[in-house]
C-alpha cells in the first residue's frame, strides 16, 4: 500500500539498529529493518553457547517477533551490498527474482557492527574460530567437545587435543578461557574413562602485559589471579605469528619463536568495523580509520549527508568541541545509546523541531566474568571483583537480554549450572566440519 509517510530504512538488527527501531515506535514513519539474519543476537553471551552453558535459542530472538506489535515496522532479510546515496537507495542481495532488491529511504540508519580482525591473515579464520556470530559459536562448541571425544579415542595422542589456545585477553578471551577450564574441571570430569578432562591445558595468549587491559587497576591483576586459580595459563607478552591446524606459533616476549601443539584455537583478538563502513565512506566521500571505522559528525550523520546516520561498532564520532574523531568502546551500551539518539534525531526531523544536541556517551561502566561466580566490574569509579562483580554482571545481562522467555530460561539455566556445575547444551552439531586426527596429521 503506497504511503507518503517518512520512510526510514535501518540496516542491522544488532544492539544499535534494534534500539533505533524501538525508539521510532511513536514516530510518524514507516520503518524497514534489514538484517542478513532473521534474529537479534545477544553477543555478550555467545561465548556461553560456545561452551555449552546456553543454547542458541536462549540468546537470540527473531526480529519479526520482537516487532510483531510495531505495525509500521517491516522486517526484511537480506545482505546489504551497496548504498546509492544520490538516489536514496540501499541495495540488498536477497531471495527475490534477480537476487537484488533496492529500498528507497528518506532517512537511512546503518548499524552493521564489527568483525574480528585477523591482522591481515585471513587464512587463520578457518582454524581459529571466533564466537561473534551464532553459527561460529555453535561450531566452536562442536570443536571443543569434539577435542575431548578424540582425546578419549586416542589417549596416547591426547596432549594436543586437550590443549586449548585462546588468543586475546579482553573480556571475551577471558570469559572463554575461564569457561573452557570450568567445562573440563566441573562438567566433563567423571564422564570420561580413558583420559582425564582435568588434564586439559587452557592457554590465554595476549600481546599486552595484562589481561583485561581496558579495565582500571587492580581489576586486571585480580582477574589474572582468578584465571590462574581456574587453571588457565596466562601467556602475556606473547604474539601469535602463525596458526596452523594442529599448532600455534608464537613470538615470546624476548623475541624468540615457540610452538604450541594445539588442535583448538579460539580467536578473541582485535576487531575491525563492518565492511559497510567502507561502503558508506566510498559512496559519501567520508573517512575511515585504520580499523575501518567510519568517522561520523557529532550528530551521527555521514558528512555531507544529513539523511544518513551511522552508529555502533562501525563508527567513530567527531567531537563537536575539538573536531577530533573519538573512538568509543565497542560495547552494547554505546550502540544502544546511539540508536536511541538516532530515533530522537529522526523524530525531531519529522516534527520540524531542532536537532538534538550532539551525541554524548554516558559511560555506565564495564563488566566481565571469569567463570562461575567470579568477575570484575568498574562502575562509576567503583571497582568490584569476585562474587559481587559476578552478581552485578548477572543482573545486568538478564535485564538487557531481549525477551521475557529468554530471561526466564537463562536465569533457570544459570541457577541449574550454579547448583550442579552442569551444562545443558553439549551437543556436537557441526561435526562434519571437524578434522579427524588422521587427516590433520598429513
Ligand atoms: C563475543 C562478544 C562478547 C561481547 N561482550 C560484551 C559485553 O559483555 N558487554 C558489552 O557491552 N558489549 C559486549 N560486546 C560488544 C557488543 O556486542 C557490541 O558492541 C554491539 O553488538 C555493537 O552493536 P552494533 O549494533 O554496532 O552491532 P551488532 O550488534 O553487531 O549488530 C550488527 C547487525 O548488523 C547485521 N549486519 C551486518 N552486516 C550486514 C549486512 N551486510 N547486511 C545486513 N545485515 C548486516 C548483523 O547481522 C547484526 O545483526 C561483545 C561482543 C562480542 C563479539
């Protein structure tokens, strides 16, 4: 049905895009939300899918379901492959005749997120999986569990199968390392007969000199102690120089080379902006930084294109006072606050009001967990560690998880695993992609 209403196209149903669409609920606009997936993923918990603590459906929710009551929101599944800024069109690759769909907009909001960067070694991507996408988290789960299965089948060759290397000691790397250590220690222990899962080695490799480098002291030191208590070996000052199917090569702090035989490598090192940042920059003559982030104006618009807003992990924002591009932390609250701000900009535009003041990020703090009932938190200058930090983390994550059902289910699963040390989702479903010992030896 044709309409003269303002047309808003939002690209990306992650934290930024989802919040922007919600912020438009009472605005006189027809909104089209485009994502390559049919669900919103709560990325902060994807590592728990990768370690069998939660099921994929616990942390993802169909976008169509989220917006079922927002009648003026249309959800389309497709991959954005281009922006035609002069024609005010977004180009999608989608399941339509010809394979391409063009969507016209009056205002465009782009929130395409980020991807893990492999420091120019894209060939490592196949071996060292990340846990950013749901598919990849499920595959990581399969690889971790498969490694224990192969060790049980080949007790004389268990060493490399029971060695797990996590690259990058930011929150995701710390959480992954802690969870793998606990999976073996608490959950798998006692279920194997020919190997002892507790003999696993979990190595956390980090180029910097501390874990959780973005957290204030003394939280990195406390996190390091908690990890060591869990049996994680910290390899600080070590840089990964090569990743192979059965080994990782490192440069040690003194510059010498070393090699670790390991069948399972998990990548949690640096991120780069979504390719959409570059596409927008090229289409609009804007700048991107070394990590591929698009520099947007203080009001989040693409320079020279007030009708295009970009936000979340894929942007840095020009400070209205200094004129410098500011890189905000790659966190969900940043993307959500920017999504809400984009909603206010669009509402003001449609109502003919002045634009809101430039975007300002309100830092509410950072949190990370280190296994069961341990964590660190830095909130408004206050620092917490151990159980209190973990409890805060738990409440915040339950609060922000999308969907009442998911909140109840996740709370129930966490209570169950807290009491029993069990994990409810330990199925190997991506086994076809896994190498067998014979194949990878060759
Ligand atoms: C493992 C992990 C753990 C994290 N833990 C925390 C945490 O504890 N706390 C915290 O605050 N933050 C955490 N983060 C960071 C947080 O998830 C991000 O900062 C946040 O998701 C950024 O939101 P966004 O909207 O910019 O991008 P995203 O949430 O990544 O959303 C991007 C969306 O765009 C879609 N998309 C991408 N490209 C296309 C395309 N070409 N066509 C169509 N759709 C496309 C994607 O499918 C996705 O839905 C974590 C991130 C990861 C990966």
